[in-house]
C-alpha cells in the first residue's frame, strides 16, 4: 500500500523527472535525458498503472531520445507501445494521438521506411486540422515534417509548397523566432540548393542558424545542422578551405553530443571526404569515405538507403583514379541496397544502373554497358508512363 503522502511525492517526482528529461533532450544532452526518461516510466507505472497516459508520455519521451541516438529499433518499439495506450485511453482523434503518430513517422523516416512514414504523417495532419484548424503552429510543424519526407522521396515541388505553407503560418501567428520556423527555413533552403539557387539557399541557412543559436546556444544538434548546410554551399561554390573548416566544427559538436559512432558522424565524414576530393587529396578522401561507410553500417545497417550515398561517392573516387574493380564493387553494392529498399522498378535503381553502364562503356565493356543502360531506360519508361 502507498500512503497519500508517498503518492503525492511520487507524482511530484514524475513531474520533475519528466520535465528534466524533456529539457535535456531539447538541449541535446541525450545521455542525461535517457536516465531520467527511464526513471519516469518506472515511476508512472508504479503510481498511475501500466496503461496510464502518463506511462505513454514517458515512453514517448524515451522513444524520442533513442531516435536521436540512432537506436531506432528501441525507439520504434516504445513509440508503438505508447500509441496503443493513447488510442485505448483517448480514442482515435485526440491531439496526443497526432503527436504520437508524428513521432512514430519520424522514426520510420530514420529507418528508411518512407511509405509507412507518409501515411502516419498524413493521419497526424488530418487529426490536427480537425482539432486546431488550418492556421496553428501545430499544422505548420506537420507541413514541415511531411515536406521533409517529400524531399527525401525527391518530390521537390510538393515539398517546396509545404515548406512555404509552414513558413506562412509561423509568420501569420507571430512565431518568427520559434525554432520550428528555423527548421522550415533550413529545409526550404535544401530545395533551393537542389535547384542550384545557392545564394538564396545560403541566406535561408543563415536565417535558420541565427534562430537556432538564439534558441539553443552553440552546442545543440540543430546548430551542427545549420553549420553543416552552410558548409555545403561553400563546397558547391568551390570554397573548399572554408567548407572543411566548418565541417570539422560540425564533427566536434556531433561527437560531443552523440559520441564517435553515430550516423550523423558518417554524414560529416562523407562531406569532409568530398572536400578532400575537391582539393585533390585523394588518399584522405578515400579514408573519410571508408569511415563514413563503416559508421553507417554499424548504426543504420547494411541495407539502409543512406548508405548508398557513401558507396557511390567512394565508387566515383575509384573510377576517377581508374581503379575500376573497386569502383564496380561499390557501385554494385549501392545497386543492391536500392533494389532492396525501393524495389527493382525505382528510378533510383535506374540511376545506379546508369552509373555502372557509363563506367563499363568508358573501359570498353560495351555489352555490359548496353545491358545495364537498356535496363535503366526500361525502368524510366515505366516510371514516366505511370506518373
């Protein structure tokens, strides 16, 4: 039996541990957040019962922390469990359900499960529109998240439209300094960068940086993201020295937050490798590309779509240095990952086939080049016919 005084004490303890866990998470202090989030689950189960919404809140918080640390299986399990509790306790159209769906979708994005993520983001948006109407910051956040997914799926026009809608809502509701508008500026800049509009992209990246710096301070994950993206523009403009300097700043922040074996480190090693390649420092570039591949495999697994970027980049380096066997090996590995992730009829698979075809053609393996090229054309024809 728990006395009333003990009960009250535990309730205060749950409130405090939950608040501190969220605070540490928002500050990017994931190890500190992790311990408190685990404790809050135990307290919630003891005081409120295993099927309480308090347990769901604590599970959801721990899920977010695991997701940030790259522990996606643990994150997915907890998110699904918390969603079950929310549905049982509150029904299908509660705003907490929308939040839970949104968070689970984010985990699916991290794991490369884009189709599953899209349906969850859309359902989350539908609930929020019912509850909040069209001009609420929660709607803006949902637009931003769905746009992020469209960008990953290369649906750039749809993504750009939603980013602009999100920014419009933030500005209309006087949330100009909200960190989430920083995300919308940053992500819209990604689209502009893809379109080659580097000056406009750089302005938006810098806007995002200033908003996040004011909100979070200098050592937050979003600051690393902003610096990384500014560095990316410098790289594209050929300012390699400045890009390398900024990428190394990113690496310091990420290693401080996540340690040395996180998939974000893989991205940064890849970016440094590209800079080294641009500067003609090919041995260093190879070393950084290999480091990116190893970390990505260790953290995301050997079949995650993100791995293909690093495989193709090191293959491109080997091809440029006329090390064709090694280039072929890595191009083929990338092709297998894409086929597993997106199916054999994906335009991404067609692009991978063309990479191999172009290399085979350049070294006189004409029949193989023709076979891979024809396969790619067949995929493109089907894709355009169905679009």
